[in-house]
């Protein structure tokens, strides 16, 4: 049965008692208070998400790459042709992409889903199980999705999150793949933050000045059609988003509903997360920002979500790659809180500290 509305229940807050216990434990570990800086705050966050102190190390961190093409790519807003999306889906499936390599290092596994790749048949039934359509519409001149498609895409993301959590995932990372996808993502951020195109439009895959002007014009035209809709994330995803962005929105929101922490990646994923927190208020409590990309709209979205990135490495690849690079930092935070000796265990008395 096709869902009629994109509805999420109230998002529960992470466990305050586990957070308090984690802060108390940090105070008795063999180090000066605050000496591990942000690792201490991250360990408290993980403990509160898991509802236990000390927290458990992540055993099944999972990356889901949402792939989709966008009609606006035909307007020359990317440095690469749209055909690259389908080729990269095959590369993910074969384990040859950057995110595959980085995930192996970080102790995570990778799944790719075809939401709107412009091919007649998905690469495999599993990859195409949640496919909505072939390419989302050109947002500069038409809606990205129909009213039915946007709800089905959000629901697909919700179901994908459920599939992963039900299979044992204890940390989720959303990744993106789609030539031209920073254009709808930037439009989404601009609409949700009431920002001008020239402030938010970046270089994406490395476009030149002429490409930047075409991209800015596309964002401007799409924003014109979203006027007076900034409070309606579903309408924005329908008009200026796409099937991949809508699915990522449902994925991030449902992960929070399922009390599962998420590491956000770059521009495209964070744009979807901004919509998700509007659709499911409070969801942001379950997220950390893996990194800050070079796209100006990414910083704006992070600021609106009140999230400080773990890393700043000038990455702009997408795929979930920046979040995966940040995963070992989160693992380190868990390990220090769970495995360091306390002063009592080390035989260090108060008079010695």
C-alpha cells in the first residue's frame, strides 16, 4: 500500500542518565579533567545514544550510499556527465570506490541503493529494490518528483533504516552518489535557511566560472518555485529535491526514531538531514557531523543543525567518505571511556593528583 503522508513519531532524546554516568566516569579516569577535549563529549554522546555506560564499541557500522540522477545535470552544472552515476554504482558494488576503501579501514561495511539512477534496469534486484524512478526532474524548470513519488521515496529511506537496524547496525552513515546532486541539495539548504543563491552555491565536482553561473541560475529558478514553502520539507523535497535526497531524509529521521546514532557526511547528506530534522524535530540529537566539506551550503546547514564537524580536511567527494574517515575518531572516544583505568584501579590516590 502506498503511504499517503510522510509522518514520523516523536523522536526520543538520548538517555540523560547514561550521559550523566559517562560524565561522572570521565571525571575519575587517569587523566586531567577535559584533557581529551572533544573525545570526552563524543563518548558521553555515544553512551547516551546507547543508553549504557561505559559505551560499547561499534560492531556493525554501516554505510548506505543513496544513488540518483538529476535532470538539472543536463544544464551543465557538473564537471562530469550524468552517465558517471551508473558507472559509480557498479564501482561501489565491486568494492572499488573511495568509500569502500575507507570503510574497510574504519571497520564499516557499504551498501548502495539505486533510488533514481537513469538506467532502464537497476544493477541488481537488491540494489534496485527501493527504486522510485529514472532520474529526478530538472528542478530549474519542473518538480523533481510527483506528490506520490516524494512520499514513497521518504518511506523507502525509512524502510532502509529499519532494514539496517533490524540487521544489527549500531551506527549508520548515509552517503550520496549522483552527478549534479549538489544543485538540488544547495537549493534545499537555501530554501530551509532563507538564503540567496550566490551565498550558498559552491563548485561541486570542480566546475569553472561558467558552470558556477549556470548552477547559480538553476538554484535561483528552483528557489523561485519554492517560495512560501520553507516550512514544508516534503513539498521542498518534491519541488527542488529528488528521490535520493528524499530517501536520505527518511533514512536520517528513522535512524533517530530507532535510537541509532548517525554520522553525517557532506553537503548532500547534510541537506537531507536538515529536512529530516524539520520533518522529525529532535532527530539532530542522534547525529554527529563527520566533516565539513568545501561547499558553502554545508557550513550553513551545519550551523542551522548546531553540529560541529569532527574533521576539516577539505573533502568534497560525497559517498559517505568524510563520515567514514571520522569514524575512527568516534571509535577512539568510545575506547577511552570504556577501557581507560580509573584513578582507583591504577592505585593513584587523590593526594597524587
